[in-house]
């Protein structure tokens, strides 16, 4: 018996027509997030019944309902690659356990374990809950770096706003916030955290964006467990989807490490060479020297010369910290 027989019934999380601020609850701390958040998360292990290693992501959908995504080979970026087998099923809380009916067998999640059992409760295997952390979380700016935000103030930002926790926030900034410093070719490190919005879907679920030189958006969104499209977390909006969806659960601090080479223009202002970008999301390359044939909507049109880092406000309490860049 193999996990590949999971039902393909799907609760669709992608709803790009939804507004970002949809009025649903947005939790900004684990303490407030409730029991569903404790079930949500990543699990991995070997299922003895089929001898395969599996990863699983459980996504909270609100009111005790969930979706589980199974990845043959391990979690995204840790064994599973785009194109490998993937399966989905839905479930809901029964007592203190979330139960997913996969037809030939059941999945039961609770107390940090995802059990695989027959309908008669015979054990087939189990996956343990894990909490992955980006290897570049807390990275220190090297000598010569431009420190854009270290938590001490927002003096380096136009329209900048500090949260109570001394993080840079875009919520309530009306048009987002942008750095006073401008950049051409550079390496950038930035850390972000999306809220927990279990009742929201798609673009309403923790939406923001990191606009490199205010012209090219690397999307920020709670895309945990989604396919990984160009309008989801890590996507370069309207240009390319990430190689793999490395989005961790909401309320987890995540990282982008970006290497950017600006487009080149001649003396008449005609573009002679496209910009290029490499993006590491939580330490994993999700865009490898990607050519940027055009800019992305939402801020400035593509043009010559350095520009600011822009962080988009989309009506969600997304926060940022530890932002620095090295000019090249």
C-alpha cells in the first residue's frame, strides 16, 4: 500500500481574484494562533508500508479544517523536486486529532506526529513534525555592507513604520515603504514573516512583495503547501515561478538572499542587456541567474540607473527585519 493512492480531492488555496485585506482574522503571534496552528506544519519520515520516504505539509483552512500535501522523497528542497509525485487530501479535527480520509487508509495528525493507519487503525507508518529554519537566518552584514534596517530605527526608509516588536512593517503605510539608499548591481539579504490567516485564500493570505530596485517583484505571500506559481511566494511576478516552493509555514521567519545585475542601456536610453537575478529562498536556489526581460507591475517601470528597494503594502501585517545589501 502506497501513499500515492491518496485522493486527489483538493481544497483550492489559489484565488488570485481575492483582495489582500479580506476582513478575515490575521494572527501575528503563535500564542494567539490557536489549536489549528499546532497541527499545521511540516512532517517527514519513512512509511514502512511502502518503504518510501515522505514529506508532508498540513495547511490550516480555518474552523478545524485542513489540507495535507504528501511529497514522495521528502519535503520540498529536502528530497522532493518539482515534477516528483505529489498528493493531496482534506481533513478536519476529530477531538484533538486531525483526520484525513485517503480512501485505502487514514492520516491522523496530533502531538507532533502524522500517523498512517488502515481504516481499522492498523499502523502503516508515521511522520514526525519538523521545524525547518533558513540557514541564512540572522546573517550578519559583511564589511562594506549598507545596513538598511537593523531594528533600531526607520531613518533609512521613506514612509517606514516600526511594529511594536521593532520590526519594519508595511501594514498601514498606505503605499508601502522604500529605502532612501538606491542600488544597481548588488547582493541583498532580507528576512520576512507572514501572518497566519487560516480563513483566507490565495492573494489574501499574507501578501506583500520585495521589489528589487523598485522594478522587479519577488513575491511575498503565505504560499505554504501551494504549487509555487509566479504570483506566489518566491515567484518573480509575471515572469517566472520558483524552481521549488520553499515557503515555510506562516509566522515562521524566512529569508531571501538575492544577487542582482541591473539592465544595461546605451546613451540614447535603449536597453542593450536584460537584468538578471539569482534568488535563494530559505537557503535554496529558486531562481538561478534568471533573465528579467521586463519589469513587473506594482511600482516603477524598468529604466536605467539605480533605484530604491521597495516593500509593498497589500493590507496584510507582513513584517521584515535584518535587511542589508552589498553594492557591486
